[in-house]
C-alpha cells in the first residue's frame, strides 16, 4: 500500500467565549497523526516516539484544553467533551445525565480569565421538564492537569466541574420531587429560612428529607442534587437547586429559639471555621445551631478530636473508680510516658503538690495520662456510652447527626483518648450534651423536633453518675469557669455555671482546634473553632455570649 496523504479535516464549531476573546478548537485525535506506510518499510524509517512532555502547563495548553472541553460540552458532544478530561468514563456519565436526567438544554458556557491552571466559567442554560421550563445560571470552574502517561493537557475531572454543589458520585436530576417541601418554624411559630439564618440551610434540607412526606405537603418539580452512596457528601441531604413549579409545603415546628439562633449566627460569623450548639439540659431541646461555613453542618455532623473538653468524661470515670478526687493531691508532672509515647503539658508546665481540681482547671494532660495504667481498655468507652449516651449511633434528633465516637483502644492510643485525642471524635452537639448531662445530672438526648411529632424513640443512657461523682464533677467545672482556663470567657456569668476548655492538635495545622463547653442555669453550649488556637480564646467567647443572652 502506498503512502497516504493527510487530508485536513474541517469542522464548524460555535466557539466558547473566553474572557471577551473567541477561541475555537479545530482538529481531533486523528489530526496531525503520522502518515501510514506500506508493509516492508524499515523500522528505522519510522518516526521516533515523541518525548512525554513534563513540567508546568503553559498558558496556551490551559487555554487549549479548557476550550476543547467547554466547546464540546456546549454543543452537546458528550464523548468529545469527556475525552478532553482525565476520567472520560465518569465525565461522560455525568454530562449525559445533565442532559437526560437534569434536562438541561441551550447550554452556554463563558470562560473567564485563567488563574494558572484554574479556569472559571459561567453556565447559562434552560431546565426544561415536560411543559415547564426555567432559566438556570451559576458559576463553576475547572482545573487543567497534565496526564503522566503522555504529558497531554486535560481537564482534571471532578463532578464539581458540572456544578459546584456536586461531589464525585452525586448527580443532577429534574423531576417531581419525591419529598414535598416543608415550612420549618421556630419554637415561637416564626418561619425559619436560610436567607434569615444562613447556617440552617443543611438543617432545613434535613427536615424536608425527614418530614416532607408526613407533614401534609405536596411535591413540586425541581432540579436537585441527588447524593450518591459513595459521595463524600453522602451524609448530607439532597439539595434543591431550582424550583420549576412550587409544591405545597407542610409544616414542621422545631425547638430553635429565634433570639439565640440570631445571636449564634452573629457569633460564628466573627471567626472562620466556627461552629456552636446550644441545648436545654433539662429537656434536651436544641435552641440554636450555627456554622460560619454553610456548606457542611460541622455543629451536628462534624467528627473532630475534642481535645481537653473530653476530660469532663474522663474525670467522671476517674472519680467513679476512686482514682481522683477534686480536693485531693494528684500528680501533674511536666511529662509522662505511657505505651511508648511521651505526653507533654502545654509548655511543659507542672503542678507540684496540687489537687486534681487544680489539674483540671489548668488542663494538665499528665494528670490524666498517669492514670491510664490503672484503667481497662474499654473503661472510657463504657463511661461515654452508659452515662453520657455517646458513641452508640442511636440519636434521633430529627435531622442527620454524628453521635460521637469513643472506640476501645489500647496502649498509647488509649491514653491519648483520655485527653480527647487518639481515636475520639466529637462535634459541638455532642459536647453541648456532655455539659448538659453534668448540669442536669442525667443524659437527655438532644432533639430538634419533638419526638411527639413522629413518635420516634429517643436514645437513653443506662445509668447516672453517683451523687458523689456528680457533685465533684460540677465543682471541677465551676472552679475552671471561675479560676481556670475558662475564667476570662465566663467572667460575670456565675455562680451557677461550669466550663471546660480544649485544644486539639491536628496534623498539618499550625494552630490547634479550639474547643469550649459550658453551662449556665438551664442552658448548655459547646463550640469549636478549627485551626483557631486555644479554646478559651476562640470558641469561649462564642459560647459565653450565648449563655449570657439565654441566662
């Protein structure tokens, strides 16, 4: 067979608008390929394989790769668009779904100015379902990467390229919502909206998911994010992006206090990565929940090491077992080694001849680590479950929550768990409940919707603390609020109060997560400021402001 000539391929493409310039990608996988030679050509006559390109992407590569993808997507050429990514299979599935499941049509994509390999772009489309249609507009972005195997510049694929609210494994669907909308009310009958209380977006989604079918509403037609089982956001509720036709909402009354919720929103807005929860110890009613970041409900669903706030639970265990007593002498050396780990106090301080109360108030780590050898591996787990109702995954709050985790551990990890590190994980809802249990003397599972609404069973604890242990635990927290690490934040809120601070080290963070849990009268609250520093300085003022208002 003789030598074949390359023939230029012509295509007509509607261009993607790139920051005011017009860019059109011409060509495909076959353009620019080597000419084919007939059999018998010597191996030495064949062109050598080109070197794999490495190094940073050039502006031209970023522009070419992003334009190829956006142009193909805009014109509905799914296979071509998917081939311009580093995961064609996943990209093809989601882009196909955007047309067939989400019913997006007349898609127009406008790219903005690239920042390195990241290219922002806007999406304008029409969502058309049966006889109903509505315009849709949002901003997204993509990042161009270099494929290692051949050095080709491609769009790094993630579901968030199609819509920023998508995580990998999620999908877009338009249709009659399986769950009717709900109107959520506060405890006084006022309407709760994400516009008024930005932190409640995920909470309102959870209320709809839980009560939409039983609250008396009728479903409408909407475009929504449907969470996948393997999605990083699988714990979140599905999210409505656009209503094509309104349903008739049912009504769900919550326990939230409008005044405390407003204050909680204001307080967390003062710091990045802050979360707080307020509960009523005598009943378990949740009065406020707020997060400075509104995409994930860390206050209810976070899973973070609680640091020294865990010492409230550990102290109850040590007092129960006769290993500590509030006013008796207790060791607090600079360091203590257990299980091969050397544990330190903050700045290696020590308390010579001090009491356990002094160690608790100063947050002495070694006062707790020194007792690890006298404990069984499952003692802390049992105490958390049996007294504080934690780590059993059975809370029925009314919306999705994570109910704390205190796994059975051994050696150094068991010791670390005594001071809220190791494998222990909590969130502000859990730690507010811990403070509430101390204040009331018994565990009352927190709830956002009265169990009488749907006759669900609330979680219970199998036992209460003895009067001796409870009175000492309250004294520890009261002393800490008055004279210890919580004194500055809790100033002026006594005498019926108690608090504990915490700082949890996290790998890769320059500053620890700051924790604070406290009670005053019939209010208990807990907060965390991630990567903020010491709890008394960061989460403390947030919690104290809410206790002051509620008191």
